[in-house]
């Protein structure tokens, strides 16, 4: 409530302008005058932002006993269970997971530096962790 009160103020419509409408008018004016219209810039590429709500939901599901740790998928008839569900898994299995799921697995396996890793780096780290577990078990 304090944050809302601190950021609240009286409505002053004159402080706000419809920039989209102004740009469209300018483009129409330029086109009507026969000017060359340059293509818009490409949108910025996606960053490796972690969806915190997905991670929190996953954490809540695990606490309730309905998350990935508490329920293992049963293999389809005639198929063996995927190794990725038990360990770090192979890269092909890991690539099928969302970044949030990869991050959760990295958290479960206590992989250092996971919060700053890209999706591809998480896949590599989880695959390495899976291989090192296999070697130490042998």
C-alpha cells in the first residue's frame, strides 16, 4: 500500500502522448509525399530470462507432492524409462525441457553458477553432471 501511495498522483492527461499514433501519422505523411520508408528495426533478441513464476510453481508442486520429483512418468508400453528422468540425461532428452525445468534440475543437482547460465549452458552442465555420476558409480 505504501508503494502504491508513494507512486500515486493526480491524473494529468497533458503529460501523456500517443506516440504510436504520431508515428503512424508521420509514416502516412511521408508516404503521401513520395518519400522512401525505411523498414523498422528488428526486435531485440530474447534474453535468457528465467520465468520465476514457472520456477515457483514447480517448487510448490514439489512441496505438495505433485511435482516432477514426486511423480515419475511411466514409460509407454514396450519402452524403457528415459534416463533423463533419473539423472542429468543425454543432451537430446534435456533439449526437450524448458529453461525453467533445466534450471530446476540444475538446482536439484547443486550445479554451481546455474543462475547465470543460458539454456544451452544448463544443458551442457546437466549432461556433464550425468556423465560424471555414471563414472563415479562404476
